[in-house]
C-alpha cells in the first residue's frame, strides 16, 4: 500500500497536517511518499524529531499515478496541482477550514479519514470514489493537459480594446458569436470557481454537463449547459494571438485565426473519501 501526499506550498498548517497523516500511515505499515516541495519542508524542520516513523521519500507529482491513494492537503489550487499527476489513482482532498468544493475532508478529521480510506483499500481492493470528468482542449498540433475546473480561451490580456471575435459551436452547430474578453468552458465541478465569477451558471456537481460562459462580452451571450459528451469548438480571430488556459495553470498561445476544440477527457479524476455536502460548501462561499 503506497500513499502519495501533497501539501500546500509555504503553508505551515498544511505541512504540519501532512506530517501527522504520513506518520500515522507509516506507523500502520503503509508506504508514504510526498511531493518534492513538501519533502523539502520536512527536511527543513517540519518533520518532528519524535515522529514514530522516518521522513517519507520525495517524488514528482507526475508519479502520483503509481500510488494506491493520493492525498492533497490545502486549498483547491493544491488539489488541482496534485490531480494533474494522479491518472486513475483515487485522490482525497483535505481542506484547512475553507470552502472545500474539492477538498471535502475537514482538518480535524484528516488523519482518521485517510486511515479509513487506506483500510478500505486493503480490505476490498478498491476505494469509494466519485468520478469527476475533465476537459481536454486542443488545437492545430497541440493539446493541453486535461482541466478539472475549466478551460479559458482569451486574448493575451483582458480589458477594453483587447478582446477577441469569437464563434461558439456545439457538435458542429452554431450557438453564438460576438466580441468578448474570452470564452470560458467549465465542468460542473468547476461551476463554483472561475465560471461563477464570470456570471456562469451554478450547477450541482452530480449533474453531468459542460458549461459555456462568455467573458465580458459586448453583447450578452446567455450561459449555456450542454451534455457532458458534447464537443464545444471556439473559433477566435480579430487579434494577433489567443491563449488557452487549463485550470489557471497551464497555457498555450496560438496565432489567429484559430479554432480550439473542447471535449471530455478520456480519464476522469476519481475523488475518494466522504461525499461532498454541496450546500454546506455553498454556505461557506456566501459567508
């Protein structure tokens, strides 16, 4: 049994909690590895001298797919970072008391919840997971890593006079066109993130779908929800370049005119652990 841990960068609480989880798991006979940044924090004094087990080894985030379970400790950004490398490996998110749409486990239950998932894996050979589909963006000769929350297609910079001319098609049928800062295409998992801030629809993550939202358009394009298996294409022109951005982290710049296709990725993210209380998380979002 091998568990991979990723703690939020430069966050003492996250690193301390990762220490507690790792020490408990190793004491129970599990093998634990942490991402290299967390390992550096452990070596710099975070790992307690009186820990019952040795400091876990370091690993690249891309190698989390070799583990039986991955655990992210921190905010949604940390979860998205860890999710890039998990493949089909179940991943559990531990929050630090924030909203927790992806990080479902509260900090006070983290050690207990991770141990319970490891025990389940040992006893049954499988985790209790909720698949969350991802979006794949591709253009002429390039493909971005799949996005769990959203893909944004926009100009190099946002603001007045810096937008793009766009046309949105769904499975080849035209939906809308116009001029805007950009177009955001999100999963229902990402409806509460960037999508919501741009005026997109709020959708329960158990509802399958792909969300299409215009970003600061000159003429309003109604936000759209289409089937999970639909292909959304965004053709952009009217500027020198456009940028496609996956989950706010990885981007590709392309010359215009260009057409970017967005569709469900082959491999979902398998969220492990207790079920999400979506409406409790929404209540935190409003507070």
